[in-house]
C-alpha cells in the first residue's frame, strides 16, 4: 500500500470491521455523506491541495468530551488554627457585622411548684361530696317508693315532751325505805374501867365538844345497836391521837375481840391532839335486831387515844 492517500478509497473501507456497524452497512449501498460512525467527513479533495486527516488531529488537551469548561485555579485558603472552625464552614452569624445579640439567661424560679398535694386533697373532697349526694338521693328515692307502695306519705314524728310528773306514771315501790343505821356520840356510851369523858381538847363533835378517853388497860365504852337485816357491817370510829399511833380491841356480841388500828393518819405533830382527829374502821357481822359492841383497852394495847363518835355502814367498806 502506498504511503500517500489519493483520496480514491472511502474511509469506511479502511476499517475491516466497518460492516458490523449500521452506518457501515448502509455505506455499502449508498454514497458516502460523512465520516461515518458519527464523525464529520473529510473535506472534499481539491486538485493540488493535500487531503486533510480524517481524524482531524488536534492539540493535546484541546478536545473536550462532555466536560464543563475548566475553572481558573484558586489556591486553598490558609488552614484555621487547631480547635477553631474553618471560616469556610463557619456559621453566617460568625462573620463580622452578622453578630446576633445574645439573650440573657433566665433567672431560676424560686418558690414551690404546683401544690399537687392540695389539689389531690381537694379532688378527694369533691368526690366525697358527690358520693354523699348520690347516696342521699338514693335513700330518699327508696323512702319515697316505700311510702307510695304502702299508700302513706312519710311525715316527721312529733317531738316527745317529758312528763311534768315522772313519778305519776311510775309504779310505787314495794320495798320499804331503808332505816338509818345507828350513829352515837362516844360521850353517850356506857363507860367501864378507867374510861372518862373529857372536853379539854377541841375538835370533838359530841355534845358540848365531849369525847371519851380510855385511860389505859381496862377502860372501855359499850353500846347496843339494832339493825334491820343480819349481815356484814362496818363500824366507823372517829378518834384523835397525840401525833403517835395507838390501838384498841373491838368485841361484837360474844365473838372474840380483835384489834382495831388507831394510827396517826392525820400526820399530827407529837403532842398535838387537836390536829390528830381522823377515822378508822373495823368489820362486824351482826344479827338481825339487837347487837352489843364494845371498844376496850386490853393488855398489850397502846390506848392513848380519845373517841368522839361511832356509827355503822352496811357491808364491808374501807376508810
């Protein structure tokens, strides 16, 4: 093949595989209208002018295939110091003149929050009132239905007025009134031995302030009492001691005598008879009717005491 190209051959004939393409196959049946395969055809041959290259050779880098026009080179900006954002990525408000005013922090609110406890108590009270109203309405409705069923109308009962004479409607008691039990002044008792009546010490309630002094061993004071029923009784003795304890013996009917304490319960100073007045007691089982009693100073007793009054109390009682 000659080195020159006289233009006699068609460009598509230079490609041995041109028949595989659509335009190559069409070129076989019609005259060439271009370069084929989407390329512009060569300029028509002119006498005396060499044929230009089919590929239209261009300077390296001149041809562009669907790329955007090259942009002028811009050198990168200086890197920001470590720990600071790059100006290219900073927020707009960080640029000079775009500063935004900072809002002052809100002061912390003081005081208590919502009173949830009070609200809960109020809600419970409201519910209780509603429940009470519903209950009252149900009860009233039931009472109304009951009155309609019986054909009567509920009415308020008339107030009850107390009787002017309560004893008029009461049945008379069949029990006889209890008789007063005997009470005597010691000066009226039967004295024996060395016992005497005196009036020197004030405070006695006997006639004229009289009292009885036993005056040592052998002195006694006796009397007889009548009781309506047999049983246990308590003998009360009003006496005085001069700021120290004493004792005596009590004899009931034919029973053996027993000791009766006559202590300084009034806490009187030694030798002070007027402040030594107090009361003691002794038990006595009496028969119905007449009974004999005796207070005496026996051997071994400390009988420095004076007696003002004696009386009976039903049953066994204490001081």
